[in-house]
C-alpha cells in the first residue's frame, strides 16, 4: 500500500495530465480534422492513479467538455495538494512528538 503522500502525488500528476490534454484540445479548436485527446485514468494496485492520453475516435471539438474537464482537474489538483500538505504536517508533528 502506498503512502498518503504518494497517492496524492499520483492524483496531482493525473490532474496535470488532464489539464495539459484539455489545453491542447482548446488550442487546436480551429484545426481542421483535429481529433481531440482524452485522458484515461486507471487505478494502481497500491493506491493512486495512472493517467494516459489517447486520441478520440471521431474528429471534432467539444469545448464544453474540455472547459468542464479543466475545472475538474484544477479542483482535483487543489484537493490532493491539501491532502499532501496535511500528510506532511502530520508526519512533522509525529516526529516532533517522538523527539
């Protein structure tokens, strides 16, 4: 089982991948025949997630989907950052108590 910090970090990396993917899609809205990219997340056996990028099957844009995905990724990143910071604080308090 992975630590809280490593699980939160993997989720933050997945959120960053999703932000990068959607930004790429928005930047290419006017490109004729452009196939969007999609981020696929799979859970890891010890906890956390792994993100990969794949091409959408059909050409065309989906601005609404990309904007909503950007907001979801931002909130996911911020929530996992809070978990990461809290985990580090708890470790510090435990070490201070032990010393």
